C-alpha cells in the first residue's frame, strides 16, 4: 500500500507543478492575451463589447488562485511522500473544495464571455480525481501506515 501512496503522491505533485506553471505563465502573459482577445473581438465583429480591463482582472485572479492551489497541492504531495496524516486530510479537503468550485462555476454560468466557460469535461476530471482521492486516502490499511 505504501507504493500506491507514493505513486498517488507523485501524481498529485505533477498536477500541482503543472498548476503552478500554468498559473505563473498566465499571470505573466495577461496583457498579451487581453490585447489578442480585444483584436479578435474587433476583427470577428462579435455582438458584444470586450472589456479588456475586466477580463484582465478576472484572468489575474483566476491564475493567482490556480497558482496558490498548485502550491498547496505540492506541499500536500510532499507530505504524502513522507506518509504524513496532515497531508492526507489537506488533500481531501482541497480536492473537495476544487470539485465544489467547478460544479458551482459550471452550473452557475458566471462567465461573461463564451470562451471563459467551464466545460463538463473539466468537471468530470475533477470528479474522477475526487473519487480516486477519497477511495485511496480513506482506506483502513493506509490509515495504519500514516499513523506509524
């Protein structure tokens, strides 16, 4: 079971490092993306006006949250590699919150522009990771390993 825990911890670490990279990259290129979207909206003559400042702030907040989630996930992944009980609890809380956020964003339809929407595929991926996390990290034999 300890091998499965280590593999799961490495998967969490890889996902978290990808989140950090994406979030930091998104923060650094927000101006370029905003200019491109503004140009595209004018070029394609969409029916709505594009608010560059509003979108940029939305993107910065989103990327910051993704980066923070990645850092928390990375800490959790390292904790699970070291078989720490606090890391198990922290990951279960984090993945539950992430799933709830995805469901709320999907059902709430808060996106101002069509290209900002959460896809059902995103929700399904989060749900599968949620199920795997709860299945793997709540098993009794794993709890014994983490207790020692």
